[in-house]
C-alpha cells in the first residue's frame, strides 16, 4: 500500500472553479474521510486522483510516484462509485473480475482473486447472479469486491452508502471499517454525511468551495474547529450561534452573560459570536439561568432536541429522551462556558 498526496490541485469547468489549490495528504494505511456540502469539490478531487479528470495545475502522488498525467489504468487506484457502476449483462463474479480480464490476467488468477475479494466482503453466494437480482447492499458488496480484486495501492470511495437504507448504511459502514482494519489499506472516502465522517475516519478533511478548511481527527474537528463553518457543518443538531456584545467587563450573548477572563478584554475590541453545542446547554433550576420558551420538541429515541426561544434567539438543547416538555412551557437553561467557542464575527475564525 502507498500513501496519497494532492499538491496545489486546481480544476475549473468554464467559469466554475471546482478546486482551488487543494492540498491533501492521506498517510499509508489511513482511512481519510473527505466531507463537505454539495458542490464543495470533494467528488472532483476523487476523480482527479482516479485519473477521470485532469487537473489544470498541481500534482497527484501515490506513494512517491507522480501519477498526474498517467491514464487511470496505470495508477493502480480502485474506485467505488456512488451508483455501483455494475454492468447489467454480467454476473456479479464477472463484474468483479472485469478489470482483471481487461488487463489480460490469466483466467486462473482472475478466478482466485474474484473468490478472495468476494470472501472479504461476504458476497460469495451471489457470484452467479446478475445485478438486477441483487439487493442494494449486495450490489455495494460486489462493487467493493471489484475494487479489492485489483490489489490497488489506494482505494477511492465516492459516497458508497448513499443509495442504501438506514439499517444497511450502518451495517455496511461497519463492514468497510472492518475491511480497512484487516487490509491496512489507504482509503480516501468521500461523503456529505458527517456521521459517516466522524465514525469512520482516522482523520477527517472538511472542504468548502474547492479547498480544505481543516484536517484532523474526528475529535479535533468537532471539539476544536478552526472556524465557524467547520463548527456549524460538523455536529447534529448544528451549533447554536449568538452575537456577542460587551458591557462593564462582561460578555452578553443572547440570554447569557459571562464575566470576561484573561485575554477576553483584548477580544472585546473585535466583533464576536458565541458558539454553543446543543449538548452544552443545560436545563436546570440553578440561580442565574435564563428563561426560555419551548417552541418545538423532536424526540429521537434516547435523545430529545428541544427548540427554545430565549431573549429573541432560537436555540436547540440536547436533552435525555425521557424529557418531553409541552410546547409553550417555560424552562430555565444555562450554558457550560468551558465548552463554548468564540468566533470573529467578520472572518469566522475561531478565537477561543
């Protein structure tokens, strides 16, 4: 296996800039998840690595080898597509072995690799069936097996779970993680689903407008986002954001008031916003907590998401599933100051 490096990748389509000097590195054996909103360039980046798109500038390296100008077949990278891309007239086994036969590999070797790959993803029993005879989960396993059979240096996965139902997504996600651990393979996994990103990735790269905003472990991008965009994009429900003013040595943010600390006076000269994760808002009768009116209650099994109005601001509170307040009732809410994020309101940069 080899690592993967993208250096200063630019890609445009007419007047549309898809990638803006993209810099990204996946270490050898790493599962790097690329996440971002639709149109941010993540699939384009994957296609550039695969050789399906040629960059206008920059380099793609697999290991130490510059593959920027090489044809897709010469890169030794396997891609799993969102739509599976199986040939309908071929059996599952023939689909898995198609690329190997195209490379004129001996029949016995093709048969061996097909069976080995099918065993890895547990689809041996469907090798004689055609795609129309398979469920969505089975088709995805066949697509994965086809990629595995090539023994590639790098695996490229383009939203491979997006066409599966909720239960199959969870099951297949676990299978891909297990497969990665067993193979020690380098994988670049593209998704718009932050749950997939946070649960699967060794590291997560968050993209916006053709470039990377932050790369870090799932814990880092969640707890220590570099800016407001990353903080808002990563997290369900999304981050609560409140404008901040300062008066008499205190920060005022919606219904909350905080005494300034250490370097806060220096920050007070800048326009500020306060970010609060829903789990860091607490419902409590403690003295000094703010009054909030319940506007919406979303019950999600073990959790309840309570939307409240407080001092003219809509906030979301994550609470235990057993808590189901009535609409229009009043609650007292407080905030865990140590877990809040402070942003520059103009640049979006995280300040503390």
